[in-house]
C-alpha cells in the first residue's frame, strides 16, 4: 500500500507479475502448435507481438524517464543502474530475434521456426525473471526514496499512452488477473468512472474470451475468472 504523496511502486509489481505470467506461458503455447496450423500460429503471433511491444514500451519508459533520474540522484548506485540498462539490452536482443521470426512462422507454421521461437521465448523469460527480480529488490526502494509521485506518474502515463486504445480493456484484464483484491481495486480507482463501468459491463467478458482464444486449447483453464 502507498500514501497519496508517495510513488505508487506497487503498480510496477503488478505489471511485472503480468509479464512473468505471459512469458512463462508463451514458450509452451508455441511448442504445441502443429506444423502447418497457420490459424493457430496467426492467433499466437498476434498475441506474442502484443506482449513483446508491451515489454518494449515498458523498458523504453524506464530508459527514458527512470534511469537518468536515478543516475543523477543516487550516484553510488550507478553500477546497479548500468546493470539494469545492460539487462534491457539483452532483452531487446531477444525481442529482435522474435520479431524477425514471427511473420514467416505466422504464414507457414513450420516446425523449425516454431522451435526457434519457443527456445528464444524461454531465453527471454529466463533473462526477464532475473531483471524483474533485481528491479523489485533494488530499484523500487530507490524509487520510493528518490522520486516524487509526479515523476513516477509520468513514467506510468508514458507506458499507458503507448497502448492501442482498442486493447485497453484487454491490457487491464492482464494486469488484474493475478492482482490481489487491494491491487485490483486500486487499479480500477485510477480509471475514469466511464472506463470502470465499461470494464465491469464488457471488459471482463472480453478478457475471458481473449484468454480462451490464446490459452484454452493448450492449458484448458482460464484464470481470468478471478477478475473483479
């Protein structure tokens, strides 16, 4: 929980939790696509493209708005911040490989590209876990001590502004899926009343359908039933 005047670092933890889940699920989803099943490959390619773009913009916001501020204010932690930047670069390398493979796999659903995609997604997941764990353990306390609420809100708003408007409810569902009851209510309070009403009227159903489309064929269980 946070006070009204402190950076809401809990938001970052919720975002990280969604990335951990999606990149944990993604390699197995890809591996189970039968060669030649272009319909399923197209569904997963669209899903993968979206989460990769989301991760890119999440890191881009930190590169532009977080690391420079911390480097100026916490000079003794410069090695840590440089480590974060280097981890971003390694994640970006994996994203580039995936973005190169995805269009042809989507079109052909061949086994070779499928396996290369799955292997690269596993590498990305493993790299991402190390980065997110270290960021939560070491960076978020620095944020709480050295950033203002306004500066933190600018970071959050930058990342949100990159989301396609027609996918906002789906992205909200991804954040809320594994959130605690307090986190879910806090996220909903950040939204305008009209958006909260849309979420409750149609957003939850949209997100459940999205999970069914992407996951049900492989995993059989849609966890979005926890949505508020």
